C-alpha cells in the first residue's frame, strides 16, 4: 500500500463538505471504539452505526475478513 503525503490527505479532507467530514469522523471514532469494546450489546450497536454510514455512501466492508487481516 502506498503512502500519501499528510498535506495531501489534509487538503482532500478539508475540501470535503462538512457533512461528509462529520460522517468520516464519526465512522473512525466508532471503528476505534469497536476495537476495544467487550460488551456484546454495545458492539452490536457500534456495528449498526458503522453499517448505517457505509450504506449512506454505498461502501461495502467485510469486517470478518478485515479483522483477520489485522490479526484479530
């Protein structure tokens, strides 16, 4: 995977509409929280929130495969 310069990423991010930036921030926050949450009910809610954002933008994420690739 190639690396993008931080300045380029920041410029792309800053040029996104505010609603997309909020969704992106929320997505990353929930994804980070999901990595450490152990309560099954909270995990289910977090996954549902991720799926809502993914559906909004037409993203398809296979979490089981992603977890295996990251060593979880």
